[in-house]
C-alpha cells in the first residue's frame, strides 16, 4: 500500500489562473504561500515562506476562478509532486505541486453573506436538493469554517 497526500493552509499569492485543455477541460492553478515562524539560534523570530502550486480540474477549477482572489486563506489537499523545469537563466529548478487537489476557502464570512463553498469544498458536486427547492442554499445551511477549528 502507498499513500501520497499533502495538506497545506496558506494564502493565495495571485488570483487563480484558469485555462482550458484542447479537449475543453478546465484547469486552474493556484499559487499558495505557506509561512512558518520559528526562533533561530540567536533567539530571534524568523519567518520562512514555502510556495506551492495547487492544480484543480473541471468544476473545481471553474469555482476557484470565480470565488478565490489573491490574499484569500485556503486549505488544500492532494497528491504531492515535484516538477523539474529549466529557468530562463538555464538553471534547473524544482517546483512543488499539489495535484488533483481539494480546496476549501478559509475566509470568514458574515452571517447571511452569500458565496460560501458549503460542506464539501470546491471539489464536491452540489448537494442533492428536493425538486422545487431554490438553487441557493439558505444562509443557515452554509457552515463557515473557522481556521481555529481545524484539528492540526
């Protein structure tokens, strides 16, 4: 048995980049900054930023492009992949990517404010609703996620 799963919480460094494959499938790329603070050997606080590319496909990609913006805090999980590429200066570089990701916005919303992602994040299909129900869930049905409630 094998497992390749990465989970991060960070801030978007840019608006999502939405593109379409020649076959018409939507793909979005998010650039997520994850900050880490620790005390150095001299006792001073030091901050280090790691950048990750997060890849979303199909409906999740389109929803991310519609709803997420630079600076938004997100939770992302998916398969980790290291991609090597050659920079403009000819040097080989490595980029860490999270592919086939599930992304959840961690932005706080005021009660009654629309645009929430619901329970399943941006990768989940819309919840089944009875016939005749309006397309938008009531504000009470959309649960906001508090960053402090995440168990890690």
